[in-house]
């Protein structure tokens, strides 16, 4: 801890070392007795996360959050306690990291889209939450070998798909590369090992290429009387592997396996260095990018050029100033960097508020979860190219974009009427991939309409959404007829009928307007039959690691017992609060339980609680009031549907019997809130169920 505090003091002499030390002691005490998979004390993990962020020269609140980021989640600590001890700012950050930890970003597409929305909401509230989460994932990946093989693969896939691209999108390229390479080591160890062996063989054959080329660059800079730093490195194995896949080339034919950087004193020297490099070595056509005059949206500025260096080897050289380099290393995190006790005023650091606003601006325009995910993945995973309109206006597009994407980026009407394009004055096919700095002219014609083949040509979410909307409108009736047949087959495969009510219920769950819209998307292949079936009849799967029912609630004092309130019957996944009762321990209520109104003024009895994260056993009884048709076999089918969701009926009582309908109170034993929703959803989809709701009775004794 002393070393960490000393390191922080080197860049922030005004840091509150007392508060940081108090956070260290509090975190160590709360995690005492807990161990990681490796056998190390658990608190070594939060401490290592804090060290990662200290190396990024971040503020006290972020460092303290790192030390405490698992306390609310995994110990008896509470938001209130953290707020009282370390301030509301830290408590909000710790709470934000806790909520992110519970997001399943690699789950099914519908849930993934909703969780990505929550991720970006957390980012917009305070970007430091994401910085702590990324540092948390970085240390977990560094120690991943202690986990079970299946968990290693799961975490590595999630890292490769979500966290590494997010780090890159935030400008922290070093973290992206390290995350990718560690995930690559787990997911494809043979490929990584092969690249490492070839690197060693290449180094043995040609000597230390990095030192030789760095020496050449320094010599040329000295000859031109330019003061600058120059250094080089071998590119990460995953970066090389990705280029081999993209270019369909073998390692021996891949040219730029080394990268070099030149750090100058000012912007003018960047262009002087570029001139020196191009005079000394031959530039490779099409491999020049000027991110100084056209910065990336995350603040990244640099000049990139690839040249044929010593012995004809192609090498990439990046040229930037010291301030640009700091942003290139820290990305958006540069906004919170400290030096000499004050925030660094780096003119190139992007205001995180503006950055996240620009990032999320187009997301909210998405009509459904699939379009939202398209926007997210394009923004997170794609590098950008900058093209120009005939008037000289800049249009930003993702790498791989076509003239059609360009047309739709200008206006939907221009995209719909596009019949051709000219790039740099030459007529090109609509599927041509655009490059940086090209000028694009779109040709249009009245009466032209989007073609079905255009979907495969464009890459932007905006273009795809506009084309689909036009195609849906034109072919809607045909798609609805086809979709109805596809739905019938899909439902019959699981022994169900595609009734209008079942389709309407599925449409509601998929956030579509109505069942006709659902059928149209089925017919146009935007939805698969299994997507609809999965929404209505998900297979319940329980992990072997089931939480002990007696330890389901976090926040109780040692040996303190609890009971679920009978009035509101809370289940895992719901927000809860405890009420202390003399002789009864703590009674757990749902946060919206009406019984709590009478206890509002008796705050001394309230206990801050939350459910333990993980898989709970199906022991939480919930009462459901179901109104069903009074027909033969209906009640039996309802019981069967509940059983198919792996939920047990512990009691069943008739409340009201009419000639045409029954009202039945069914007590069902469930795992959690998601299990409850699955049971209610499958019942609601049945055509003989008139209504279903959760039954709560304040007259029941808590």
C-alpha cells in the first residue's frame, strides 16, 4: 500500500493518502476470509485493479472505487456505509461498477441489447465506472489460468467481443491489445504459439530488426536537426493474426509486423518528421493516414505511414506530439489524469460527456433491438474512414463502407433513389469499399427504389434500417403470408399452435408493433422462427452452482436470520429491503410493497439488503391469479405449461367459478424474477388464459 500511495503522489502530490489508506484497510477487512480461484486472498484483486488505474494517473475517487469495487457485491458492505465513510461520489461509482458486473452482455440478442443500453447509460452517468470495470477485466484476464477451462473460454470470448473493442473505442489501445492477446491465448493457443515461434525464427535470421530501424530513424532525425524520441516494438500476436485473416496472407508474406513511433515537441515537427521519413524510405501507396487534421472521435491524433524500410521490410511509423501520445495511451481516461496535483489540461483530450453523447446519439433512433445492436457494434468495433461530398463536407463512415452507405449518411431520400456513384471522378460499382480522403458523388433518379441485394452491400445500421423499412413496406403482404406459414411450422415443432394471441405476446416481448409486424419480419428473414419460440418458451437451465437458500440475501449481520414477507413474496432479482422484527429476525420485503408505507417513520428498523448474485434454487413461492376458460382440459394444460418451465405448483385454490371462466390462485415455487416472467409469459400466450397477474395480499402476516 505504501508503494501505491507513493506512486499516486508522484503525479498527484495533493492526493488524499489518508482516505486511500482507509479504503485499503476497509476493503481488506470486508474481504477477509475470501479467496480467489488461485488461492490468493481475494483482496489482492481490488488492489491490483487500483494499481492499473494508478499507472493511468487517475484521480483519488477512481483509485478508491477500485479498492472497494467488489465490497457491495460480495461482502456485507452497503451503499450507505460506503457513502458515509468515503463520500457519495465514491459510493455512486462503486454502485455503478456493481450494476455493470451483473450485466450479462453476452446473453441472447434481445437481452444483450437491453443490457448494452444499461452499459451506455452507466457510461453517460460517469465514464470512470467503465474505466474501473475495464481495469477489473484486465486483471481477471491476467489471472485467468486459475479458472476452470469452460470459464476461461466464456470470459475470453466476452473479453474479445465486448471489453477489448470498448477499450479501443475509448482510445486505450494498449489495453485493447493486451486484452485481445490474453483472450487469443485462451481461445486459439495453437495459432498464437505458431506466430510466436515464427517471430523467434525471424529474429534469429535477421537479428534485432527493431533496434536497427530505430537507429536508422534516430540518425535521420539528427541529420535534419529535429529533436524527437523514436522507439519500436513487435506487434501483438493477435494483431498479426487478425491481419493474416483479413488479408488472407501467410505470416511470411505479411509485411508490417513491426511498429515504430516518433514523439515530437510540436505539431509542425510531426510534418517535418514525415518528410524526413519519406525522403529516406519509399512510402507504400494507400497506407497513409493523417489523424492530426482529421482526428478520431475519441480524441486520437497521429500521422500513420507505412514505408519500405531496411532490407525491403515494410514498417508502420506513427508520428505525434507528446500531448497527442498521452491521449493515444490514455484515451478518454486522459480527462481524469493528474500531474503535480492538478488535472492535466490536455487540449487533445475529449470531454467524456460530449464523447458519450455523440456515441449514443444514433442509438436511440433504432426501432428495435436488432437495429440498436447494429448501431452499437458499428460504433464500438469499427475504425472510421473520412470521405468528402462535392462541397467539401466531411462524412464519417465505418471501415468497409460503400457509396450506398455514403448516400444514406447524407439523407435517406438520396439513398433510396441512388442509381450510381463516382469516387474521385471515376464511376464505380455501388459495392466499392471507400477509402480515407476520397470524394464521392451520388447519382439519383426518380422512381428508383431500394433493392433487396442492397442489404448485403451496405454496412451501416442507418442504411440497413432504411432499406429494410422500404422493402418491408413494398413486400409487406407477401412477407406476412410467408411469415404466417413459417410461424405455423416453428410452433408445431414444439407442439404449440401459432395463435394470434401467442404471436401478439411474442411481438410485445420483441418490442414490435403488433403480430403483423412480427410475421412480416419472419417472412423477410429478419427474424427466425426459433427467435419467436425462444421468447415464448425458453428452456430453463440451472447451473450446478446453486446458492444456499439460507444465504440468499446479502447485508445481514452474522448469524442473523431472515424470512420472505408473505404479503409481497419477493424473489431474487427484485430490489428488496429488510425490516427488523424482535424475535423474528429480519423480514425481507419487495421495495414497492405497500406494507412498507406504515413503517416509513420507523427508519431504525430498516436494513439495506440485496440478493446474492448467482443461481438460486426454485424455493421462492409466488402466488399467481389466473383467469381461464371453463373448458375441459384447460386447467390441466395450464399446470403442464408451468411444469414445462421447471416450476413446481405448491398449492392451487379456486377463487371464483362462473359458467364460462374460472379464477384460480396458483402458488408456484420459482428461482428468481426471470423465472417468474418466463412462467407468466408462457401462460399469457395461451389462448384460453384471459388474464394473469401476480397476487399480493396485505392481510397476510409478514
